[in-house]
C-alpha cells in the first residue's frame, strides 16, 4: 500500500514539474531562434520528453531506494503547483495591464477625436453576399476623399519631423461597379482577373493607378479587379468561386493573376466553410488534434516571459543599431509613437508596421510548422480543383512587405530573416499545384534601392510601386506567352 502511494506521488510530482518545464520551453524556445539557429518544434518536444522522462526516472529510483521520502515528493508537488499558479497569474495580469496601456488603444482614441481622415475609414462598405465568410463591396459606389495612410493617427501631428517629412494626405477615388468590385462601369469581366487583398484592390492610390489598371493598359485589354481589402487567401478563393457562379461572362475566364501578401497571409483566418456556407464539421479526432497543435502557439503568444524577452531583444537591437548610436525609432521629437520611424539617405523618412517587421524576421521553421500551413495547402488545392473544372490558368505572385523590400536601406532597421521564407513556401506551393509563379521580390528589389515604392505613412504601395509591379507582371506574361499579347503595347509612361 505504501509503495503504491509513493508511486502515485512520483507520478503527480513528475506531471506538475513537467508542466512547468513544458511552459518554459514553449515560452522561450517554441518557434524561435537561438544564436541565429532555428529551434525546430520537434527538438523542443524531444527536450520535453527527455526532461520529463529523466525526472520520472530520478524520482522513481530515489523513492524506491528511500532517498526521496514521501514528504519530499509532496513538497515538490506543492512547489510545482505554486510555480504554475504564479506563472498563470503573471500571464493574466500582464495581458490585462498591457491591454490597458498599449499603443493600439491610444491610436484608436486619437483617430476618434481627429477631424482628418485616414484611408481605412474611406474604403467603401462591404457585405457578405452569401453565408460564406468572404465579403464584397456594396455596388455602384464612387468615393473621393483626402486622407492619410493606414499608419496615421492624430497624435503623430505633434511631431514636426512627421509633419514635414511623412504625413502627406492624398486625394483618392474608389469606383465600385454593379457587381461590387473596384472597376469602372466600362470594365466588364473578360479573360483575365486579378485576385487578392488590399494590394490588388489598390488601397490609398487612385482608381487608374493600381497595378491592375496599369497591367490592363499595357495588355490593351480588360483586367477585372477582384481585390478586396482584408481578405485571406481562403476568402479570395471563395470569392472567385462566387464570381464564377454569379457574375455574367465570368465563365469566359482564362487567366487568374493571384496576388498574395507576405505580411499577414500566413496569420489570416482560415475558417473551414463548405459549399453551402455552413461550417464544415471534420471528424472529432481531427478537430481535437487541430486544437492541440494550436495550443503551444497560444500559450507562447500570451506568455509574459516570452513577450518581455522579445521586447528586451527588440529594444536592445534598436539601441545597438539605431540611428545616432542608439536612437529609439518609437520616439520622435520627444513623442512616443505607435509605429517605428526610420530614415534613409535615399528615401527619407518612413513609418513601418511592427507586425510586418516581425513577420519578415520569422524563421523557415516558423512557416513550415505554422498551424495555418495545412489550411493554406488546402486553399491551393481548392484553387487547383476550380482551375481544372473551369479551364483557367493561375499565376501566383506575392507582394513583398515594405519591411522586406526597403528595410535594408533604412538606418538602424532591425535585422530580417535571410530569405523571404513565406514567399518561398508560396512559390513551392504554386509549383506543387501546377501554377506559374512571378517573383515580384526579385523584380522590385533592385528598383527599391533607388525608389521608394511604398507610401511613407502607409503599409501599401505608392503609384511607383503599382507601376513597377504591373511592369514586372506584364514582362513575365510577355516572355512566357501566358496570354495572347498581339495587341499588347508597352507603356511609354513607365518611369
């Protein structure tokens, strides 16, 4: 009886200490790099298994030989439980207090009391045309506005540097056609469509300056714009399916130019929806497995040790590499700002988006082990089936983030990953499913050395960025003969 009781305490102590070790491994090592080397998930899991196995063997042998009395095992359980409760309390408290004081809240409050517009306020209203999760715009709308970019908020106007060099409101017109997409009434669906998110929609640039409009001009035939701001790759494919079923002449489609975005398409929502708009119900075991695989990432993202370590490393990196020998990019003219400001000798000042900086720093193992990777694979498979059923070709391309394309030209910019791993993975997916691929990063990188291709207060391309993206896509199509180009002509206005 006494032996059985000691065995139970050994198991309980092992379980409690294992939870502490597992938490620390996830918080500090899951999907991260140590000394520039990616720590793969399987190594973290292996380390956890070895640690727990070692603890159990040590306690079991020590208890059997009388070296670890039952009282000591109870103390280990009590201490381990106290540590786990403390860690959970610290995480919860840090989460609450960080939300109360984070920059995002002050940013929104600042916008609410500001008479100036920012571009996100002016995107035409969207709605759900079916029970699916995708959206299109309410039809027959024209909006003309003067607004700042999507990184703007009113408190930035307190900085003379930002007022003088960054905050430049622009006049922009959005025209939404009778089908709910950004096309002039004279543009009808034809052989070619452009599919994507805000980079395809053309946020913050005028109607005729988007890459879709510029490509259409070069091809001398309509390119129908199916871009909707905020869409995930899955929503884009679902939208295309709706378009083929509901819009007249959509069945004339021969080519889809599908533009994804490096910055957030891996992190987007990938809810599973069936053809009737109902949530698909996979087997219970698969749903449970999916939730279990997501749990470490959830624990890590809300872990106070992980967040504090990341902030410390970011601050140390900014101070070590910042302009002026330690300048803080979040402090401008004595004002604390929500988005970092960097300066380039060639491009001047520009605001960048912190989440896209982090996205451009992530390792290959982060991409390959991301819980959304399987959903992204399934999205490409769905596109392949649609292309086969409806007889059109797909060309995939990826809009690089400003952080990826321009970071190296700005003083003190954080170090990024050596390769655009997410774009590389999308390229491999395109090859796997028989889609062509246009490498916009390679095409735009030499141009970005001398020309700023993004708006200084926005995450999106400026007119130059759209122009050069259209030129790169046109050049690729011309060289491959993917579309009959008999009537195509080069654009003499190309810079």
